C-alpha cells in the first residue's frame, strides 16, 4: 500500500531532516522551550532582544522579511484566482501546552495545502492573542496559525502558514470541542493530552479571498522564507474562549503576539474572484 507524502513518524522526523537538510531543520523549527524567550517588552528575553539571545536567532533582529506585518490596502497587488481549498483529513493529534501557547500537533497524515504545485503537509496549529498580523492597523482578538511543511527536499520555501483572524462574538465551534482539555492544562508547561482523531476541516478556514506574502516564523529562530496565507474572512470567538487561552499559559504569554515588523520592499498579494473587495 502506498503512503501519502505527508505520512510521518514523530520521533524519526528529526533524523530525516538532518539527513536531508543538514543543519537547516534547527532554523526551520519553532523553539518549544519557552524559558528561552518571552513576550515581555521590558525583559532581556523579550521580542526586541530575541536576536541577541542566540547566534542562530540573529535573524529576529537583522532579518528583512520578518513577520508579522500590517496588511495595508494601499500596498497590495490584486490577483484574480479561484478559492484555495486545503486537502485536509482526520488524523490523530496531541494538544500541548508549550508555556507560550496552546498547540495541536498532528501525529499522522492530516492532509496538505498545495502552493504553486508544491505539497505542504499540515503539522501544527496554535493560537496567538491578540492577533499578530493587523489589517490597516486593526488588531483582532485572536489569530490561529496552521503550520505546514514541504516534503520535497529541493523546495526552497519549506514552511507555509495559514493565518486566520477572529473577532469577539459567537464561540468558535472548534475551540469549544477543546475547552475541557485546554482547561485541564492550566499553567502546566509541557503538559499534553491525546485528542484522538482531529479533523482540520472543522477549523473551517476556507475563504474566497486571501492575502499572501513572504515572511518568517513569528517566534525564534524567526526563520525567513515562510509563505504566509492570511484568510480575508474573519471568524468569531467568544471572549471566554480568548480568556481561557490566555489563562492556561504562563503570565508573560497572556498576550503572546510579536510586535509588527517592517514590510520593507515586500509585496502583499490579494487573491480572489473578480468582484468588489471588502473585509
């Protein structure tokens, strides 16, 4: 029986990355040990100092394609396209409290996203509150990141992230299913829960319009070359759900959004059908 390119085993994946990419996987992997950095603007470990903490994190301070950014309407190129629909499917997953955020990690093949003919397999999802990206200066209550990694070793841009904005309103159904498990993990760094099969389609991220630009990871090592896709459609989340995500992480991470970074000469593209544009 043939296996999908997205099938992987949790432990050996790091060995495979070393064989294929040498030292690159270290720089392409978000840091899990939150004791090494924080979001306190006045701390020596805060965002302004991330690039000084470790040599391999230098890009956090010196990079020219850093994320997050403000998505401004007057700096966009509009591209007519069909809706982009990820090919997701249920797969076993873990819910993890990383101290600086709550993350879902899929252990099996959860499907993929195709960008310019390259397959990016879904690996993780985590939340930032408030949103890291802004739209014309507007910051939302919550932002979900779905992190994908390319399986092809010759692909230059190995990471693709889908970002979803949430404003306060009706509860988010996907988060509602996780409430009991998230609550039980309050202030317990490295605690995790087996969720059984989790269908990423339940996030309901499909949007007719989306923004795309080249950026970076928003936590150390701030690796650049990340393909960012930000859904134009804004979903809703209850204030209780936002407060829960803030309550269960460490105090300094109750607001776990990296400050905005300069756009520099980058282009932001707006993809969608040829019709009036509104957010």
